[in-house]
C-alpha cells in the first residue's frame, strides 16, 4: 500500500518511475503505476544493472520494505549510488545505517532517554552465559546485529545455541527477548520542516514473536492501552 501511494504521488508530479519487483501479482507492478517495471530480484547486483541502464536521478527505498532497504544500503556502502549520481529520497542513508545497526540504534535511544533491550556480545559459551545471567531470561541469541535470532529460556538452551553458532562466527549477541510483548505502531507524517502529525495508532492482535508484523492482524485504534500510555507513545 505504502509503495503504491508513493508511486501515485510521483506520477502526479510527472516524475518518470522505474520499479524493480519480481512479484507479478502485486498492484505495485501494474502498468498504470510505473513507466517501466523490471520483474527482477531486488538484489544489489541486479539493481546496479538497472541503474546503469535507466540512469535515474533518485531512488526511493523505505517504501519497499526490508528487502529494498537492505539492497539500497549495500549499494550505498559499495559506492554504487554515488558513482552513478543517484540521490536517496526520503530517509537518508546515514539514518538507515543507524536503524539497521542494533548497537548504534540502541546508543541513539539511550541518548534520547528511551529504553532499549540490553544486549551484550559474547565470544565464548561462558561469556554468553554470564551475559544472560546479567540480562535475565528469556534472551535471544543473534549471530549478527541485523539477523534474526533464537530464543533461549534457560542456560541449557543457551549453551546449545551458542555452541552451534560459535564455530562458524567470531561472536554472538545476547539480547533480552521481547517475545510476548505487545506490538503497537503509529502512523506519522513528517515534512521537510520537521512538522509531524500522528495519523493513527494500531495494535497487532498477535504479540511479538508470534508472527511477522506484516503477517499479523492489526486493529485500529489500539484496544488494550490506556489513554496515558497512548498519549505518551504519541
């Protein structure tokens, strides 16, 4: 939906639009939404070839979900976007880099006085067990700061997970698990002068860890939070 609205806004401004999306069944790739559509995988290598051919002035990543963001981040870090003079529209790449790195993002949250799940790196099983004892179970073990993780509810489960990963990775990250927490989202519109409007709040029926946010049923407005909690979040 978000990508389609972005495409409509670009077309209304008479901007030529090129879409890269392998899904032929989505509205996003309908011919009325774009001037050109490439039914190709959204990978850095593929998108780089499209950029060479189409020579776009800008690229819009944040409306394309995690796949588009990860692809754009790789293109940015490899210098592909700069080499071809492609400007990133919307959220800047330095900001995306912070949000994609759990350590840097947690540091920003701490600077703002906002809570973040505690996380510690561990290079041995003993370090992981010590970190988990400090953080408290349940915890989630990740092999990289951007990766999905595995939940451990006690030291025995943690030992099995870490012993499985450490031969293949230099270290793992032990982080407080938020499985079972409520999932609440706010739709916020922000313009270039930093004016912000909170459009609505939404609450997922499923708690965290049960289903991916995109697969969870969402209720509008949120049903189980108090007025004080909703006001604070807003």
